[in-house]
C-alpha cells in the first residue's frame, strides 16, 4: 500500500479557502493532513515529519531541497490586515517590540522593515503566550493571524507589514507557500493544485462555515489576502529571500 503524503497547513482563517477544497476532494484519501501554527509547520517540514507544508517562505533556505508545488499561496498585494505592528504610540516613539512567536516570516519581515525602511532600532523581544496584554505605552507588539483582528479594535496605531513592504520594495508579499521537501508525483501535484482552487471559487460557502466577530471575512478573502502565486508575487518572494541574506 502506497504511503499517504503528509501535508501540514497553518490553522488560521487565511488558509480556510485553500483547505476547503482539499477537505472536499478525493485527494483527502491520499494525504494525512495536520494543522498548526506557522513556525511549527515549518519545523516539521525541516525535520521531514511532513512531506509538504503551507509554510512561511523564510523556511525555504533552511531546506536541503525544496519544491513549490502550487499556484496558490498566502500573499498580499497591499494591506493584509492580519500581520501588523500594534502600538499605543506613533511609530517613532516605540521603544520595544514584542514579536509573535508563531511566525518566522513575519519576524524576519519586520526586522527588514525596521532596518531598511523605517530605520529604527527598538528593543526586540520574542514574545510568550498572552503577550498582547503587555502592549501598552512605548511597548508595541507584532501580531499575526486571527488575534490580529481582535487587536485592530484595541490599538490606536496599526502598521500593516504587507503595506509597508509594498511601500519599501514596490512588490507584493508572500507570507506562505505550498513547499515540498522532496519531489512528489506529477498527478498528485495537479490534483493538489485543483483542490486548492475549489474554495476560491466558492468563497461564500467558505465564509458561511466560519465565524469571525472582529473582521469581515469576505473582505479579508477578496481584498486583503491574494491567493494566486503569480509572477509578481514570485518576484516579491525572491526579493524577500535575498534581503534575508544581507
């Protein structure tokens, strides 16, 4: 019996349209699907405990070999809404930033923006659970994922990291892509790509299955997240990976 392909995905609202089709396709019989937060899925791909993952792109240089197997990603052309720096004070008054432990790519992105775009040198601190309670005064916090929607209603100043990247680089940003750590069969890749597309054609059905009291998911899926991994996003991804080296 052929071993099932082990697939890891991020358990955030932004992945639901992609997973919608996978869960409703015959592909589900060929895979073992697990969900967790981004940095853990990334580590599983590095360790080889999964074969393919919707992983933060910062993990790509850490893999012995990598294969981007889908035309779909978690990207943004302008505002992403769910990856932001939150603060009680304006940017120039921030003295410390707490960094969300759940994402490596967003941490790397804010470090690039601080150094090259905002030209600031605040204290950076890896955050623990419940760190949002410590965002006050001159201590800001970088929050990703679903928690960012709630924080949007609480913080006076919001700096969207995707929007800042666009202003800095002129390119869209790719937060996560479907990356395999080994070559996978062509027939699987084709079926996997087709399954990803199903939810994007049925966004009303996707949103009907979800609850989000803090943000309009239809807006999020159509105006914030941009799912097609087109040439412009690939250029943005390569620019980001190159910036990581410097």
